[in-house]
């Protein structure tokens, strides 16, 4: 739209005065404003690398100019141009997800466990998964040479499987002759057990040791299985020596895996280890827009924001979206904010809430001078215990999230851990053992632009 072009041109005119000419030409020249809905600006950039730099180094500069031109307290969402083509403009995309031709059908047949729609083009990116996305893209372009192994860890529902299967799709589409295997640690374990039971390990070794790309999901479940670990160790060495690529995922980093041999931990840590945090509010909104487009549903950013406020991971988002779509189909087919509020049982107060879980967490971290990444990590350092439990308490008290939702939001913690944290802070408040100032944190959120 010309209106967006004019607005973005005005914003960039001021930005240009605050950055070097080299940075402006390299990072800003090929960006564009996709939409302005409410106080949210969606900005497209040519690549995820440029997005990363814009978010980390120039977010405040862009926001200052955007606030001035829109007269609003804006929030910025950066998306790759490929995602904009899919979500916002609805252009036809030629690739494994959007091409219904022969190539897609061959890919699905060759990789029966890999979803054809799990591609890099169809993944929303923000600060919470930026490094993992770039690392996976690099591995897919140069398997066996860039990072080997690539070890991705994070809680449930953050996109680990999507990234790994995107690697498989990319590698296959670049070279269909490449031998690719995607499996889970449970399936790998079953293969080893069956080979031992039938006294026929040669076929199993042939299957796993003659690959160009081996991807194993949820590798943490090999813990305590000595024979499985031994077989994986030898398979690992054989594949790396032959130049094959290995990609692994887990719910924790290699150094925190218990009952796993040290020699395997050493192998897991020998390449690149990257984490994916629970998706922030902006990323959840972008994910919803992509999923809605995939289902052929028209969803406004404001509606997506309302759903994103309720769910804390990608799987929950899709579940809510399908539920809302079903309800809409029973009526006039239109998805409205009123319909969403009704389906998700949002009260008026909750619907109009001026802040989101991520904002609350950021302000708790600001209050206690820690970082959100530290709060979500598996570390149990003493200085993190109090802010983590306070965050649990406020997420429950102020936003009414379930223990499971809070657990997912704080790094995939068990619901019993959340229950204990909430109870601990509640008891401390009753006994005046903790300052009631923390209860004012939610009131400070509006207008407090804390950025980590």
C-alpha cells in the first residue's frame, strides 16, 4: 500500500540520520513496512541475518522514529521477506510446501517421516529462535562441513522438530540422492533392541552407518540405556568420519544430560549447541498468521494477538486455532475477536489486558536484574530462585495461566515445580518474608519499555 510506503519512507529518513551510511545501505535499504495494525508494525527484511542485526542493534532507533510518525507506543515485528510473501501478500511460493507438483510428491515418498510443510520458508523467526534458525539453515546448505553435530535443545513446542525436518527437506531438495534418515531416540532404541533379540546387528548398522544425514529427535531418552549408547557412539564416529551430517535435539543441553556416557556427551558438544526458548508474544503472533494462511483462513493481527496471549507454545497455538476455525464454520465463517474470546473463555477483563506474559517476565527480570534467558534456563543458581518463583506466582495470580502453561513459558518446567514456586511465594507474602513491592510489577508494565 502507498500509505505504508510513505510512512516507512518517513521513518527511514530519520533513521538514516542516526546510523552510518554503510549500515543504512546494507541493512535498511531493502526493508519495507508490511502492515500497521494498532500499535504493531510488521517489517520485512531480506534475510534472517539482517533481522538479527536490526533487532539487536537498531530496534530502539527504529522504534523512536516509528513512535514519532505514528503518534503511538509502537511494537516492531520483523519477518523474513519469504514469510511476508506467504502470510501477508498471499503470493504463490514454489517450494516443497507450496508446490503441489511432482517434486513435492517425490520428496514425501523419499522421506516418509518428514513433513513436507516443515520448511525454513514456513517458519516464523524472532530473537527466541534466531540463532537456531540461522544455524540450521547453514547446516542444510553445507551438510557435514558447517557444524557437526548440530545439537538443538529447548522445551516442548518451540519448533525443534520443525527445524530438523526443514534441514531434511532442504538437503533432499538440493540433492535427492543423499541418504537421509529422520528418527526418534525411541525408534533408534527399538532398532537396537530388535537387532540384539534377533542376533542380527549387521542390518541395523548398515541402515544407520551409510547415511549422508542422520537426524535423531529427543535424544535425551537414551539416558540409562548402555547398549543403545554404545551403538550410537560407534554410529556417530562412523558418520562423522565419512563426512555425514548429524543433527540432534533434546530438552536440555548435553552438559545437563544425566546417565549418558561422558564420551557421548563429548561428541554431542563437539559441534554447535544452540537453544530455542519458548516463543515470545511477537513470534507466537507470527506463527498464528502463518498457520492461518496454511489453513486458508483470514486472520487479522489483532485476532492473532488475542490467541497468542492465551497459548504459550506452537502446539497450543495450532490447537486453539483449529478450535476457533471449527466454531467459525458452524456460524458465518468469520473469525472475530468476540468469537475468539468466547471459544477461549476469555473474560472482558482478560481480553482487554494491556500486557502479556512475556512483558511480565521481562519486568520481573528488570526488577531483579537478571535476564529472561537466565530465568528460562535449567540453571538453579541461588540468585535465580527468587525471581523465577516470583514470575511463577505473578503469571498465575495476574494472568491466570495454568501450571502447565507457566511451565512451558519458563523453559519447559514440570507443573509440580510451578505449583511449589507459587505456593512458596504465597506463603512468604502471608508471613511478610518478601516485599509486597513485587506485586506492583504488573502495574509498572504499561509504558515501561523494558528490552533485553
